[in-house]
């Protein structure tokens, strides 16, 4: 029986690790598409639109599970739409690791949202995580000229905001336990398709440029869409079986992948002070995994 339980525990963790690996490297194809003339907003719209078109015929029956939790499903759609759209734009325009470290203040927001939506108690460990995470962010964002330690540009503000919405989405996934993984995936694909649409409609030539995309560009968009289908299903499966605070720890593997790929593919690196702030943010994330154990006890 123990072996069977271990096997059941391994699959959700593996699913989360696979998702983290993809998200740690996804900036590269999106940046490549940007260089080929496809904006981050358009890339998000097309890739999630393709994922929706492919996935909906197979999974639309699962929307019946939404009946008793319509508002949770809609909230998930909106928060995941902002998460995925903002993430793509941020990693195209910003410095990868700084954006992702601000994104990974998510444990801080997860604690607060879990307290609000799941009734999880904060306790001393929760306060410790908040202090360490915020201190790490302040060290990383420290300004030598005395300015407030705030995000330096729009990409970093996006990284911070999508970390909040990512944490909110994760807690919603956990709360909406009556909604199937497939129905949650449809919400994410719809959100990723709709979120960039208003901004694209404000650009007169945005859709006219579609006719100029080469077969290679369309092929890349299709491959990313297929990857998004796989990662969406994987992360929803993982989040259904792993507590929100523990999941954020597993998803930290994304930072490892991002650090390696951004160094080798973009020549980006952090200063010593930024690494110190990064370490504190990662420590906060690691400690957040123990919150689940305290609640269980």
C-alpha cells in the first residue's frame, strides 16, 4: 500500500516539475517570435487560441462540472488570463531573472489568498515568510540613489502583478475541487485568448500582419500551443494533488531553468546584491512548503 501511495505522490510532483521546466525556458521562443515580428500580445492570443481550438472539442463535456461553481471558474479564467498574458510580455521586454524573481514573490500572496479563500492560518511561520520574501525583494530592488526599492520598469511591474494573479489562480484551483481538471484547463485557454484581445483591437494593424507570418513562424506558434496544452493539464493535475504552498516550492525549479537558459541564451546575469535578494525570496518559497505540514498537524 505504501508503494502505491508513493507512486500516486510522484506523478503530481513530476507534472509540476515538467511545467516548471517549460515555463523556465518559454521566454526564448516567445522572444524569438518577437524578433520575427510577432508581439507578445499576439503570440499569447494565437498560442492560447490554438490550444482552445484543439482542446475544446475533447473537453467541452467537462464544463458540466462548472455548474455549481460558476463564479470560481470565471475568476480562474480572468486571473489565469492576466497571468499568462502579463508573463509573456514581461519576459520579452524585461530581464529574465529579475522578472521571474518578482513573479516568485507568489508564496507571499499565496499565504494571504490561502488565508482568505481556504481558511488556512497564518501563524509565526507565515509572518516569517512574509518578512523574508519582502526583505529579499527590497534588497534585490535597492536603489543606490535613495529611491524607493520598487520595480524599475513596466516589465518588472508586470512580473510582480502576474505573481499575484498566479498565486490567486493556484488557490482558486485548490478551492474549486468540484471542477474537473479539463474544465479548469478550458478556463485557462479562454483566459489566455481573451486577455490580450482588447489591447490588440486597439492596434489598427495588429491583425493585418497575420498574413505576413511565414510557415516557420506559424509552426513555432503551433508547437508552443501544443506545449501549452500539455503544461496546462500537467499543472492543473499537480495542483489538484499538491497543496498550493508546497506546489510553489516545486515550481521553484523554474528559476533554475531560467537562470541557466537566460545566462547561456541571452547573456544575462545577476549582481551579488541581486543574488542575495534572490536567495531570500527562494528561502521564503522553500519555507512556505512547511505551512501545509503545520495545517495537517
